[in-house]
């Protein structure tokens, strides 16, 4: 183990504690907010000093390619290796480490949980924690031979590159999955997803069963009587029923209910209540769909996720700060209802 100053770094300093007024041009001044994902993002700040002020500050900090910058105020322990010859200086929230060891090995060590514990244990402050240079320079890091440091840094870089590749693949997979699901639902709505079977029970029969179930629920007082369903033609369209949606401030949830967020529908904040869950009450910010038992719940779930439903609702949004739709917008939307057997086939392919 070696101390930061003397055994690991030949020089440790921090940025200016009293930055001069922003000159608007000249050399840039960065701080902890500019350190993101092990890189310096110069676009995140817009503070500059004159060339004369820079020369004065640079005599103390001497930030050069290969140095390690470490955040020491506010966000503690974020770091990067300077990979540019651009001239710039820093504020007090950054420490500048000039390593005598492999700089990328030092980068990985100062971002490790072991080092992070040391920083936080020695940090001071309430609203904004910081670690003073005197404490920082006494912190310890493991010191293997230089060749081993290089091998460790190279292996970590290799693994991180692989991780980024996996993350990119997952993002592409998620995007493809959404496109595929939308396409499948589009084909299902047009009757082109599965082969049409003339022996299938027609949708009109399914709708008659739904009417019967609805009448029973009205008789039992579980739902209120509403307007008659529109006449069903060969297009096989039906209104989404609103009868089982609670009008109270909180909505009682049952297993397999479908929650559709009324705020920014394009974000697709839609979910199905899982079986055997403890979710019993829903916020009024959601429209709660309770499909009739004769309908395939998974089909309805994928249907409300479809481009047709989402784009229809997005067009009806109102408001600036929190654009939303009304419950009636979703209640009045006509959607395709194929025969029950076909809804099962379509949902299994969704």
C-alpha cells in the first residue's frame, strides 16, 4: 500500500478556491460537474478566465495530458485521465493528481469501493461534503509492480468495452422488440397475422357473450348500466367499456387489471397487475382497464401498447407542464376485437 502523495503521485493539488470573474472567453475553467463517465465534458460549463489569469493559475495546477482528475467536493470520487492537450484550469472541486504509476490503474483504484470508503470517511461538511488535500494525500492505494498495474488496467478496459457492447446490444434488442410488437399488433388488427379460419366463432358471438356477462354484472350491482354498445359490423369494432372503472379518489385493483397512465401516454407507462400481488389500490393518474372474462387479457394488454392506441391518445393530449389525456379519451376509443381464439393466437405472438 502507498500514500497518494510521495509514493503514488509526485504532485497533488486542487483547483482555485477563489475563481476570478467569468471573462466570457479565453481559457476554460472546469469543475466536478464536467467529469462524466470517466471523461471531461467541456460543454457542461461556460466559465472562462483571461490568458493572463490562466498563466497565473497554471503555475500552480499544471494540468497536462496523462494527469488524473478526481472530484473532491459534492460528488466524491468521480475521476478521469486527461486525454487532451487543450489548455484549461479547474475549480476547487477537482483535485489534480500527477501519477508516478500507471495512470489508468490509478483511475480504476480511485473509483473503486475501497477508495470510495476512504474518501467518505475523511470527508467533511453537511450540505456539501468535501475532502481536504491534507486528508486526500494520506489515503492509501495498493501498489503492485508497474507491469502488473498495466495488465490490470488493460483487463479492466477490455471488460468495460465488453460491457458497453452488451449494453448497446440490449438497447438494440429492446428497440427491436418494441418495433416487432407494434408490427405484430398491426398485422393482428388487419387479420393478417394468422391464417383466417372460417370455422372460428365470429366476433359477433363473442360480443353477445360479453353483453350477457355485462347484464349479469349490472343485475348484481357491480357495474352501472350504460349506453348500449354500437352495432357490430364486419369491421368487428367495439368501444372499450368504462363501466368497471372506479370514480373514487383511489381505484381498487384486481389481478390482471391493466393500468394505463393518463400522463404523457407516449411514454407507454402501462402495466398489468400481477397475480398474487399486494397491489390493491391504484392512483387516479391511471385508467384501470378491467377486461370482461370472455376477452383475452393479454391481447388487451398488447393492444393498448400498440402504435394505434398510443398514437391515438398522444394526439389527444392537453396541457404544457404535464400533458395528459382524459379517461373518456380512452373510453371512447374504438378497437378491433377478433374472435376469442384469434385473440389468444395474436397475444401469444405479441
